[in-house]
C-alpha cells in the first residue's frame, strides 16, 4: 500500500490566526485551495481553516425575491472560525489509514508530518478521491470500478 507522501500536497499555505477571514478567502481563491493551515505569532501551526468555515461566516442580505448578496464582516478573524487542534498523520502512514482517520473524525484534511513532527504537506479528501481516478487502487479495476467493488466486497474493506 502506498504511503501518504505519494498523494499529499507538499505546498503548504498558511495564514495567521489574527488575520481576517476576508484575507483568508482571497488567499484560498488565488491559490485554488480549499484549506489553509493557521499559525500563531510564533509561526506554529495551531489550526486549519476550510472554505466551509468561511462559508459559515458569510452574511446574507436578501435584495429581493430572486437575489441576495453575501459578504464577510471585516472584523471576523481566522481564529473565530478555524478548527483546532489540527489532526495529523505521519508521512509513512498508509493511505488507507489516512482515509479511515478522516472518516472516523469526520474531517476533510490532515496535516502530514515527518518523523520529527515537522510539517511536510497536507492531504485532503480531494487527494483521496484522485486515487480512485488514477487506477491505482485495486490492480486491474479502473478507479470507479475499484470504488464500486470496495463498497460491495467485504474482503476489500478488511485487508
């Protein structure tokens, strides 16, 4: 089974906990990411912010029966909506264990650390879904067939 490092995103984008959600939203949009790691004033990772967290902070103003306007309060900070503590996995963790951890904890991203606890990347549910599309999961099946077999064949779920 392949390790986490084969699938993680190595580029880590961070934002300060004291920064505004507006700035966080701009960073996510400009990089095409859905998660930012959050740091404190000493650059230690203390949380994670997702696009869903930002969506929760959106204020909706109804303009008429068919239109609405959404905005963020400039006073809302990243620390007000980030998730913490950050859940982590080791670079050597098998990808299957990563998926199981995400399902158990109902989270969409994990910080990937080396054996010394240093950040090396981030792995998300999108990264896991890409595995099924690359025909790398169960030998001869294509990705979607592998997914189908995984959910219908109990032997594949319990290695």
